[in-house]
């Protein structure tokens, strides 16, 4: 079920919205509209549905309208035209057409937000910041305290609860921001470039932490990023935007292997496959190999040995037996390469406990080539 | 040019007539306001004078400790107050203190809400700005006369003039504090469902508090600087001996009373000044 659904959403900033909308319908571009009416076209005709419990990443260059689209969801930006539907209490609410009381209710109970500049209250302690949303809702003090402690434990900041927030490093402050967003148990999380202000190592770690938390919390997350690596790593669905319009929406594989246009292709050319591709993409399925009796012959003289129940049991090289080295289907390429480098033998990929494919060193090199081939295939 | 001088605009006359009109039409209002204020101020002064001096000194020293945890300040407070007693101006100091504190109280009560409203409504600020400029630049003696007419001689016209003079500081600084709240904080508040009221109390006021407190200290200092002028319209306090010394060309007396004012100023400034900490988290 879609938790959030955008239907032909336009966002226009400025006084002359009617006229700007009329010009938009005539097919005028953003700069023409700006020149004629002085209004800025933030988002044009965006249709998108975000499934419950998934991460949807809005991606694009600066000024492409990512924030404008995101901020419609909790009403920080107005929806000029179109519908923005959110399932709420058995009915659907249209953000384009909502009473201020209902908006406040949604913001308190259903939608939380994480900001690029953290947006923490500097005069409050870490715990008070985490409890902010609850306090606004009027939750009793000791209850606020209890929940805040719980969420602080979730982001590993329990020891810092009584410190003022500005004594924390940037990465820690953003963890406080995350804990604050989790605290109200809002099932829709809006994140506007939450990790962009952090240095790369911390960013990477927080991405991992977010993915880890998401496994159990299963929130609907709309995440803005200008980094395709981040988008591919986090997003179940990736939405590429360019000057206010949605260019392509799809899975990581769609974006990488079927880029919709030159703009997307240029992004793909700059990704780092180590963080984006995973074992399931790298492997060759067992069914692709020629089987002779109970053996499959892999590259470089390696042989995969099967037992009587048709399960692979060992690897052989020049009559020497080696135990199998297995990896999960979802393992990032980075880890695949690491394991390959350490073990120096073909790797078996398991899905639901069964071995479904093999990755040899050649497969790894091949996938690297394929990715680079793709990104340089057509000269820009 | 002759034409210009011959056809003088009767600005002063209009204002004078306005004040007269007020005085005639609303005399009852001004009289009763004056009476109420006078009762409050004189009552407070009488209560403080009635208290033994050592108790007051101990109280102020305790306040200094409670606010700043500094033995240096406590020692300074005790010694300076003892010096004032020694100079023989204890009662006058209390009278001045009461005038200054009430003026500041009224200034904050009017100024802070006005500053908040101005920060939320740019149009109001546009209207308010020239008025505030006027209140701060117009020579005090000019509005001393109408206040004298409306409120009669005594402590009340002193209080009113002081308020007019000192009011601009808290308004401006409150406006500054509230309007410099970073947008991210406002949006963080909104996105967690703050109502306007919650936004003010949970985000804007805490952020602006250091600036508002700076307004408070400024307001106290401005009020103190009005002490001598207040004495001219009959307000009791340290201004009186100064005025008397001026009239009798008495250097010693003038200097001693002036010293008492300076001591009080330093003491109040140290007491109410925030520890030199920037608004937390300000960039
Ligand atoms: N409140 C506003 N008033 C006027 N114009 C705005 C407003 N907010 C955004 N815009 C304009 O809308 C366009 C899209 O801005 P938006 O912030 O959505 O881009 P973005 O993709 O988030 O970019 P960035 O990566 O820089 O954050 C920009 O041209 C911006 O100037
Ligand atoms: Mg943005």
C-alpha cells in the first residue's frame, strides 16, 4: 500500500501562482516562467507513490526541486496544484487541502523530519532534544524521559543524555536528530540531506546505521540526497529529479543499467560500484554452468563438487580439496571483494540457505568492466 | 523666506493643545494612575527603608551568590553598599533603586511583548522604528513638561519619563533576538507540530533569551542615567542631592552623591549581566 502518493504535484513559489501555473501548462520552462512572472517553479507535475516501509530517495542536482517536493509532505511547502495523499486514520488526507488542526495532528503523530543542519535546540540537553516532539504533543514528563532514553540507546548515545547538544560532534548531533525523529513513533520520516554536512566516513557509518535500524523499525522514509552512491545504497526506490521534474523512478538496478537519459547516465558514470552492486548482481547462477556428473568446472581450474543430494560440498583445485566459502545474496560488492581477496578462491552465493550461484575473481573484474563500459558507452 | 517665517506651522501649539485636551478630558484617569503608581512606589520604598540595612545587604549578597556563584561579586556588593551607608545616602539609594527597578519592570512588561509582536509583523516594526528612534533621541526635558502637567510633581512623572527614555532598548533587543532565530529551528518546531504559542515559548523565547537579558541590563542602565532628571520633577533619590549640589555649587556633596550613583550602577550591571556567554549555539 502506498503510504504517500503524489499526483501531478506542482510547487510554485511567488505571488503570481495562477499565471505561473498557466504558463506551466503552456509548456514554458522554469526560466521562462521566472522571467515572465517572477515566480519560481519548485516542482512540476510530480507523480510518485512511496510504498509503506520502504526508503524512497529523491536525487538530483542542487536546485532540482528535491527539498521542495519533500517539504510538501509535512506542509513546510505548500502544494500549489495536484494532490498529495497520505493515509491517515482509515481515510486519506490530501496535503494540498488540509486544515491547520489536521496538519498539526499529522506532524505530531505521523510525520517526523531530520534536517541537514540538524535543527537541534542548543539550549537543551541531548535528552530534551530527543523528547522534543513528545513534549510538544503533551506527553507526561516521565514518559518523555523514558522514551527519550530508549531512543538514545537505539542510536548509541545513552552516555551523552545530559550533555548540551553543542558539545557533540556533527555525526553525534545527527544521531540525536534521528533519535528525535524516531521518538514520536511517526511512521513517515522525511530526511533532507541528513548526512550531507558530515564527513565521508561518518556519513558512511550513519547510512549503515540507518539501514540497520530500518530493518526493525520499517518506517516509510523519504530521503533527499544529491549523491547517487548514497541513493543507490539506501533507496528501495530512487527518484531522479531535474529542474523540478521527475526524470526517472526505479530500483538501483533500473537506474544503473537502464538510465532514462543523459542526465541520469552522467550520475551513474560517477558512482562507486563497490557500494552499489551486491553479490546477487555479481554472481553467475549455477544453472548457467555445464554440469558433468557431480562437478562444475569454474575458471582457472577450479572445480565445484556436488554430493549425492545435488548440493555443492567442496571446491577442488589440482586434486586438492577446499571447503566452500559462502556469502549472502545481499552482500555489498565491497565485502565480496574483501572476502575474495582474503580467501583467494571462488565464492558461493546463498539465498535462503541454498547455494544459488558462484562468484569467481573473473566475475568481479567483469562486473567492474561492465559498469565502466556502461558509463563510457556513449560519449557525452 | 519671509513668507516661510510668517506662516509658521503651529506644531508646538497643536501639541500643547493636545496635552491640554488630554489633561482636561482624562484628568481623572491620569490622576488615579498617578495615585496608584505613587502608592506602589512609595510603599515599596517605605518597606525597604523599614527593613534593617544589614538584612538588605545580606539579601543582595545572597542574590549575587545565587546568580553568579562568585565570591568576588559578593564581596564587592557588601563593601559597596557599606560605602553608600558610610556616605550617608542609604535612603536615597533605596529610593533610586525602587524607581529604577519599577521603571525597568514596566519597560520589560511593555517592551518584550511589543518586540515579539514587531518581530512577527514586519509592518508593525516599520511603524514602530521611527517612534523608537524619536523616543531615544528627543531631549528628555521636552517630554518632561507634558508628563509634569499630566501626572503632577513627584515620583510618577519621573517614572514615566524614565520609561519613555528606556523603553526602546528592550523593544529593539527583543525584536532582534526573536527575528534572528534560525529558520531551521523554526522549521524543526513546526515539523514536530508546534502551535504558534508553542513555537514562541519552546523555540523563539529560549533562543532570544540572552539578547532579551541584554535588553534588561541596558534598560536598567538607561533608567539609572535618568535619575538626576527624575529628581528635577520631584522624584526622590540620589538625583536630589546632585541637583541640590548643583544649585549651591557644592563640589563635595555633588561628588559623593555622584559616587553613590556610580556604585549602584556598577552593582546592578554586574548583578544582572549574563555571564559572557554567546547565545548558545549561535554561529
Ligand atoms: N521558499 C522558497 N521561496 C522561493 N523559492 C524557493 C523556495 N524554496 C525553494 N525555492 C526555489 O525552488 C527551486 C528548487 O529548490 P529546492 O530547495 O527544492 O532544490 P533542491 O533540489 O533541494 O536543491 P539543494 O540540493 O540545493 O537543496 C530553487 O530554484 C529554489 O531557489
Ligand atoms: Mg535541498
